[in-house]
């Protein structure tokens, strides 16, 4: 009997001890409640945040309510059966917003896709305003960050959102510099993102939510479909204009090359013709000289030779008719031949 009582007593002690202890992991934070009323908050701040400053601020905040604030993970104690523990995530959590259509100040409609890293900075405030379900926090962040993003974008021109400074645009085609008119950036995207982050951070304080130092990030900016089609059409028109310009320049260069070629051909032909005439003239002069020398040596032979050439030129053709007078010098050879033929006939 005594043994049974001892075992029961040990079991009760174990139950009481297990009910009076709880462990806060390195990845957790906790709120201890007694009959539903918070009595202790155990925080485990994100590394890189000002731990002591956060701890002091929360202590001052909950001192009036008599709520103790402790910091750090490990084994902790509570009143068994009376107090309960609600644990919360300590690590960074990801929020991805839904892309939404936002008009800019200059009436450019764009799709904005943003993201952020958040964490539970004040577990008790998070419990009171959001609850214990993290998905509910995402709903709050949707409202806060989307609203801050819309407010910051709608009061600025598109150029302020897509550019960071006034550095020169890199344009591959020199011709596009004439059409790409970039306005002056007075604030730039980093300042707008910082404004969205700061506004969101202040709004998240009432929910016990903190925004990581990386801030809200805009991960996507695209035109809405109608504006995108107009921009694409304008880009196509600009490319076609550049193509026509290149084509026109190419045609002009072609005409220039063909003109130079024709002029060069004419120059070559002219030079060749001149050279040919010079050679021909020199040959004629040489022939004339030879003929003159031959005529000077034996005028009768020269006359005889030229007469034969005339016979060959005018009489040799089958269809050639030449009418001459009987006393024409050209017939002297023919007359001589006829006389010789007649004398020969008479002799026979």
C-alpha cells in the first residue's frame, strides 16, 4: 500500500513539475497568461535589432499593467495548472504581396509586385491584436503595405519609381536618344521604398509586428496590358523608323558606289581609247612613213601595188559594180593586159 502511495505521489510531483516548467526555444517567444490575463512576456529579439532597447521599451510599456518582461531562450517556470503559455515565432517570416494595378501621378498604369521580411517584435501586442495564427498577420500586412505602396506611388511620376538617379541612359542606337526623353529624377526609387517601409513599420507597431531592416522591396514593375501594347507599338515604330533610315542610307551609299564605279569605268575606257588611238596613230604614221619611203624608192611599183589594192577592194566582191571612164587611170593595168592578150592572139 505504501509503495502505491509513493508511486502516486511521484507521479503527481512529476505532473506538477512538468506543468510548472516550459521551454522557450531559440526560434520562439512566449506569453504567459493566468486565467486568460497576461502576466509575463518572454522575448527573443531578432539578431541585429537593438535587443536592450526593445527590452527596455516593452518593460516600460507593460509595467503599468504589472506584466513582467524577460528576454532569452531556455527553461522557465510558471504556476502549474493556473498559468498557460502561448508561443510565437521568433524568426524572420516572408510576406509576398499580390500584384496590384496602381496609377502613377502621370497616369501610367502599372502592376506593382512587392515583398518584405517581417517578425513578431511584441508577442503580447501580437496576441491581443492578431491572435496566434500567423496567416492573420499576413492579412494585416496586405492591408498595411499595399496601402502604403499605393499612396507613395500614386503621388509620383513613373520616372521616379523606375529610376534611382539622373545618370545617362545607355542607348544602343544613337538614333533612339532623340526619342527617349527622360525627365529629371528628384527623389528616385530608393527614397520611395524607404518611405513605404517607414510608413508600413509605424502602422505595424499596433499589431506588434516589425519590418526587417531590408525594408519593403518592389520586386516587379510592369505596365498593364493596354499600356504595354501601346509602348510596344511605339517601340516597333521607332525601330521601323531606324530601319528605314538605315535602308535610305544604304541606298544612298549604293548609288554613290555605282556612280563612282561608272565614273571609274568611263575614265578607264577613255584612257584605253586614248591609248588605242595613240597606238593607232603611231602605227598609221609608221605605215605612212614606210609607204612614203617605198614610193620614194620605186614610184611605179608603189602605184602598181596601190592599184591592185583598189582592184581587190572594189572589183573583188561578187556584187560590186564600178563604172569608170575609158580614160580613167585605174584602168591602165587592165588596158595593158587586154592589149597583151590581143597581141598574143594575133601572133598565133
